[in-house]
């Protein structure tokens, strides 16, 4: 996959992508959210039903890669976090930094739910939807949210220094009416806000990221027509998750083994994100196993992918 920028204005950006089938794509998107509003490719038919399955997937790979290229080269938030390999790997590393007690706090419920399928002595916390059998293709999902460790000394010092430079404090103050805030104070706070956003993009913030919350356990299952549905649990935060764990109903015998199993699963998810953009993942993520449910389906359906979700010795065949 190769890409170049075609142009950019205040709201939109254009990218030219050459896919792994040597077809050229002209793609335009909104910088604020990665929504693609124009996509032209003369090599393939305009309507999806007139393309081969593999041509449709080359088309989708070009769109995914265009969004990632804009994110990587310009820093715009054009890729949803759960499809962004960098966010998923940040979550993986944040999980690795958890204490054993914190890991059990966040992921112990999911572990017990998975174990309940193999060990009848473990109580199942979430019951399967009506009509769904244990032998059906069930997938358990858990949304994971990152937060900032404001106790990190380096980050805290940077935030405090920015505020003090503008004559502001970040401590607890007596609440004030908005009407009592002067125009000059508002301008100062806007400036501070812009600078804090810049700090958030700096590597020091990545070093301070930690797991801040997880959702309840969502249950994916096939409905009567075989379509995949999801029975959603509560989400603790009103924002997009940074990763969604997706696991089949199996877990190792111990929580410590499950921790290693989960790390491997997230490496597989990173691999899937790169594969979906027509890229071979970096070496640490060239692993076999189940990552994202939708990619397991894609590997079964399209000829352009090796079966990376299976124990296939040829799974590292180059996608380039």
C-alpha cells in the first residue's frame, strides 16, 4: 500500500492510495472524524455488486489505509480507536503494567464468564440471550478505556507549569458564577486549553496512560437467521472505547495464564488492524490466533488473506 496527499483545506483532506492490486484510489474525507465522502477508483466497478469479493475488499482496504495515513501523517482523529493499532497496543501495554489486584479488578469478571463454559463450578455472571446455546458462536466483548495518570510527576509538573505561566492555578477553588469570569481570564483559559492539548499529543502523555475503566460484558451471538447480534451491557463512559476485547468462550485454568492469553489476543487484534489496511504487521504482532471477530470472518471469506486466525504455518505470507 502506498499513499500521497492530494490536497487539504480547513475541513477536508484528499489522499491518493495505490492498493496491493496496483489500483489507484482518489479518496476525500472530513478531517474531524474520517468520514469518507468521495471515493473514485477506475480499476473497479462503481457498484459493489458488480465487483468480485476480493475487489470489494481491496476497495475497503484502501479506505482504511487512507484514514490511517491521515491519522499517522497529520494527527487527525480519522480512525476509530478500536480500529487503530496504536491505541490497541497502548491498551495492551497499560494492561501489562497493572498489578495483579488491579488486573483482577478490571478483568476478573470476564475471566470468570469465560471459565464458566468449561468449569461448571464457576458461576456465569451474564446469562446467554434467550434461544442461544452454549455451543453457538458466542463472542464476549469488553470495552476498555484509557485515562491519564495525573499523579505522574512529569505530566503533573508540565500541566502546573503551563497554568502558572498564565497566572492560573489548577487547585480546588471556591465555585464562581460564569458571569464573574472576565474576558481576559477566558482568553487565558482558552490558551491553556490549547497548550494542554499539545501536551496530550506528546510522548510524555503516552507514558502516563493507564486503564481507567471497563464496560460490562457484552455478548455477541448469532440470531435465528445467522446474523451476528450483540447484547450490550452498560458502558461507564460517554465516549468511544480505546479497545474492545473480543474473546471466544474459553479461558486458561488460572488468572495469571489468562493475563498472558489476553496479551496474545490484543497482539492478534493489532495484527488484524494492519491486515485490514493491506499491511503486514510489525514483527511482534505476526502471531496466529483469534483477534477481532469481523476479521476472522474476513479471513474465511476473502482469498487475499492468509488464515491468520487459525494455526496455519503460512500465516505470515506477505500481504504486500
